[in-house]
C-alpha cells in the first residue's frame, strides 16, 4: 500500500479538492460555450434557451457545493490553514460570482439573438474568450502543471482587450450595449482574480485577496450527536428509514440462518443495498439490482465453467473488477452486472462449479423482495405526501431572493455582495432539492401523467424566477439604481409567497393573476406558476394521498 501511494501512484491529499474546483470552471466554460453556440443557430425558441439554462444552472450549483465539501474535508484532515487550501477557497468563492454574471450574459445572448442585434458578433467573441480562460483555469488547477503558465500572459492580454472593446463611447449611450459592457467588465475582473490565483497556485506563491468578503470562516465541526438529533427532529423520514434499515436486514439475516441458505450474507447485503429512503427509489434500485444480477449471473455461470486455474481466474477478474468500479457512478444495473461474476468467481469452492451463480441470483431475488416489502409496509415514505411542502419551501426561498434583489436595486448599498451570493446559493440549493423531489415523484408507481406535467412545469418556472432575479441584478450592476424590472420584483414575490402558503395548506383553487398582452416576463412566470400549482393540487386530490 505504501509503495502504491508513494511510488507508483503518489497520493496527493489535495487532488480531490483540485479536481472538484476544476470541475466548476469547466462547467462554467461549457455553459457559456453552449449559450454562444445556441445564439449562432437558427433556434430562438424560449424552450431551447431554458433547457440549457436549467441543465447547467443545476449542474454548476451541484459542482460548487461538491467542491466546497471536498475542500472542507481536505482542509480539516490537514489540521488547519494551508496556502493551497486558501487559494482553492478563493477560486471556489470567485466561481460563485462568475456563475451569476454568466447567467446574466446567457439571458443577454438570448435576448439579442432573437433580435439579430448588431452587437451580437462582438459579444460572442468576447464571451468565447472568457470561456477559454475558464477552461485554462480548469486544466491548470486539476493538473498543477507549471508548463501551462506559458498561456497565462496571452489570456490576460485577451481579457484586457475585451475590457478595452467594451469601454468605448458606444457602450455608454446604448442601454443594451451599456448592460453588456457592465456584465463583461465584471466578468473580466472576476476572471482576472481567478487567473491570478491559479497562477499563484501553479508557482507556489501566496494568492491575492480575492473576494475576501465571501470566504467562509473556519468553524469548529459540529458534534455528531447534536447533528444527528437535529436531523431526526427536522425530518422524521430519516428516523423511519433508519428503523427500516435495522429491521429488514435483521429479518434477512434470521431467514438465512434459520433456513441454512447458502451464502446467506448475499441475501442480507442485497436487502441493505436495495432499501432506500423513499419507496420509489427502493423500487428502482431493486429492479436495477435484480436485472444486473440475473444477467451477470448468467455470465458468471459461463465463466465458472471455463475457468480452471488461478492464472485464468486472475486474468478474468482483473478487467471485470475494473469495469464494475468504472460503472458504479454511472448506472447501478451495469455495476451489478459486472460485480456479480467477481463475487461468484471469488467464492468458488472448486473450479468448474457454475451452480454458485444460481445461488447468487436466488439470494438477490429474496433480498430484493425483502427490501421492497420493507419500503412498502414499514412506514413508507411516498414523495406525493410531501411534494407540495417541498415545493412551497423552495418557492419561499426563490421569493426571498427576488425581494433581496429588489431591495438591493431600490436602495444601493443596502445589500452586500456577500449577501447576494449567499442568497443565490440558497436559491440554487432549494431548486435542486425541488428537482430531486420531482424525480422521486415521477418514479413512483401512481404518479399520473397530469400530475407529472403540472409538477414539471412548476419546478421549471420556479427555477426561472431565480434566473430572472439574477438577470435583473447583473443588468444594471449589483446594487445600482432601480429599474422597471427591479420594481416589480417585490409585488410578484409577495404574491408568490401567498401561493406557497396555499400550497402548504393544500388549497385546490388558486388565485391566478390577470394575464394579457402587456404582462412582463416575470408576471408571465407568476401566472404559469399559479396555474401549474392549481393543476398539481387537483391531480394530487384526484389521486388521493397514500
């Protein structure tokens, strides 16, 4: 183990954090590259723009939170502050700012591409260069290869050229051009900070200050028992899942022992693996487990009948083991398919005993059935029972973000950039939770088509609320003078907060704001949210609660 960690494949403690931080900048580059590509095409439908916005905003928020977690874990294991840890922290916090500005630029590209504006070509060129900087940062952070420094001066010159282009007189008189200039200048400043921090990381130098206001303070780790009690009290489904996870494997073990089932631990492990927090997820995992094990068992039986030596066994196991680990993050059914021959072949009493594959399949079937019965009979957690509550909570977070942006535009200086980033982060996490809840709802057996369509529309347009708020915040520069779009944020947010209360109360009818030709985009989103909520509640009422 020491040889592998220190000689053949050296262990690098910051490698997971560097990889996670690099993933943020790579996704930022992909996001703006895709938006630029779409602006070059003939597709100007709102749905196409919303599709890439929803996809990348979800993914980028996930990778930012993943990087924060990886960085926290690494720095905690290192016993305190390190220069590299500080530099990676600056890069993570800078990326959250860049994320907001890129959302604003994406909306601007959508608006200009629909109008075929003259400004579009130069804007595309500038944005494309900022994407190249993001990709360079991603490659440099992940590899820490000093040779990549040769491109850094060229990239800095390109950023300076972008700033110079958007500093002309034209970009002061025309409102849309001025908005473009403000966004690009903010983006260039942020990328310079990230670029200089990356340069310091490669050369082993101290990093610049970066966005110090947004860097999280070091906190003492929370006591595990206090964290456990808090989680149990705030979410009873966690406790119910813990009880199921204790009862079902105990039953599986007792069944295997009493019936003297061959390799009964396979049965117990299957019950543990199949059992998930929600009934829908348990059904899905059970099906994947059974499908993969049956197909993998057939392959295992064939291999067991032809393998007759230790050398042959090693030759067969090496690639199959690699494939099982490679497919685990991608598809659990594929993982079960590849891992079944591994366990069967390693458990052979003598070469040529192909019947052990049948034992594996039988144990998997029984364990999966026990897991499914536990999910359905022991305090089942159905997503439809709590879906409207999750939607209401997420909608409130979005409304709070709109109110914060409106306050920042109405009273410049009343909201700090740190508060803005924190509110955007909370909104992104809330919308991701809504997406996850929607996925669980759609996988449940009794999710009707009407409910699924209404729920998807609600989640989609709720995410657009945050996107609209960020576009307003970045259009005039955060905390700048109020604008007409900013003035409507408060009234619409208050109306949507009332909708959230009605969702919690389970009211079927919803007061829908009047719509017409002159409604703003935000008002239109509010109309769709009210109507989607009404259809969603009607579908839930018609289907009955579990």
